[in-house]
């Protein structure tokens, strides 16, 4: 809260218009919302078809925040330290590939379209001009059908790709501790 209060001061001083959070969990957000004077405008969180985070997504939206989705195409270029053998690849999912073939686009573009239609702001990274343009075109061209949106909602694999192993600092901690999976804040 000390950090959040400093961020609120930035709004008071007119230095920024909006402040937001990243990688929060429902129990942490509940505490922040309880004590904040200025609510977060956004919560940045991992969101792609294989990690849809329905509970957190709904919590964020129902509290007037906008979900910003990172790794929206499954972060194919992430470093080795962020990979585990269990990780899945949303752009290789048969449902995503079939829709991409129907539209004649890369599966990444289907992930971006799904994200925007679902109500999150995807932040795809690209250093490739063609990919960049097709991601932008994807959100202003023919939308996915309702049936396709429903089908994508069924392919969630609860597969968190950015687990946060690099943020562990104590013996015996696991990355699961970072994400309050029990619904309670894991003791520090
Ligand atoms: N808040 C956090 O904790 C957090 C954590 C992780 C990431 N992030 C942020 O989220 C953003 C995205 O994350 P990310 O880069 O890991 O994942 P991402 O956007 O899911 O994946 C980026 C990769 O997808 C490829 N790509 C993008 N559009 C494509 C297209 N249309 N066709 C084919 N390939 C495409 C890119 O390759 P090309 O360059 O070849 O197009 C790049 O390798 C970054 O800005 C990152 O900083 C935030």
C-alpha cells in the first residue's frame, strides 16, 4: 500500500492520468480495493486461449478495471528460464489453427481477435512489421463468430506460462506460492 499511495500521489499531482496493477491475484486485489483511494484502472495479467483465468478476469471486470492481457499469443519467444515441459502452445491448438485457416491468417491473429472480443486488451510483442500489421488488422476485420468464441472458451488448459520462478527468494518456495492458488494470500 505504501507503493500504491505514492502512485496515487502521481495522479493527484497531474503527472499521470491512470494507475494500474500487474500480476495481482483476487485476494491481493481485494485488499488493494479495500484500502485504495484511487482504484486501479487496469490489471495486467497473463491471458491467452490456454490460460483464460476466468475467475480473475471476471473479478477485474466486475470491479471496473480493464484486464490487460500479456503473452496473448503464448509468448513463443520467451527465455528458457520461463519454460517447463508441461507448457502448451495456444497457436498450435487445433481449434485456433482451424479458425486461422478459415480466415487465412496466422494462429497468433486468432488469439488477438479472441482477446479483444472477449473484453481484454492484448499486448502482443513483435519486432516483425508484417506480424505487427496483421495483429492490428486482426482487430478491425471480420470478427470471430459466436460459435468460434464459444469453442475457444472450451480450450482453456489452465497453463500459466510465466510462472515467476525468477521471483522466488526463499528456500522451499515454489512458483505456485506467488499466485495464491488456495484463494488466500500465501504467507511471505
Ligand atoms: N507484466 C508482466 O509480468 C509481463 C510478463 C510477460 C510479458 N509481459 C509483456 O507482455 C508483452 C507480450 O509478451 P511476450 O512477448 O512474452 O508474448 P506474446 O506477445 O504472446 O509473444 C510474442 C511472440 O509472438 C510472435 N508474434 C506476435 N505476433 C505474431 C503474428 N501475428 N504472427 C506470428 N508471430 C507473432 C512474436 O514474434 P515476431 O517478433 O517474429 O513477430 C514474438 O516472438 C511484452 O510487452 C511483455 O513485456 C508482461
